[in-house]
C-alpha cells in the first residue's frame, strides 16, 4: 500500500530537490513511495520510488496554458489531484 505519492511535472531544478527528498525518505522511513513523472526524468528516481508512473500524453494537452512561469496563475491542486487519482493504487 502506498504511503506517499509525488507528481513531478515542474521544472528540472525542482525535480532535483524532489529526488533528494525521496532519497531522504527512503533512508529514514519505511514509506512506500510513488512518483508520477515524464519518462526522461525517471532516471532521477531509480531505486528511490517503489512505483514509477509515466505522465500520460494528454496531461499536457489538458493543462497547457493554465500555469505561467511567474506563478501568478498556478495550477489548481484539486484539478491535478483529481486527474492523477485513478492512476495510483
């Protein structure tokens, strides 16, 4: 059973912070971890996450144009959570 799931859909710099955080969780807890990310970033999470899930292709079509680089119009967390809810065990 999963304890924590993370969605990595942001900038690469944040992916590096997230992978470091997952490494800490892996070494200091017994949590079962999942990560949803693009296939080209899965190498950051090898041996850290118990479950790696690829971001579906339609994700970017569905959410393109909602956020902006300044964070003035961030993605609605509820919408993102609803989108990924069915993908996690």
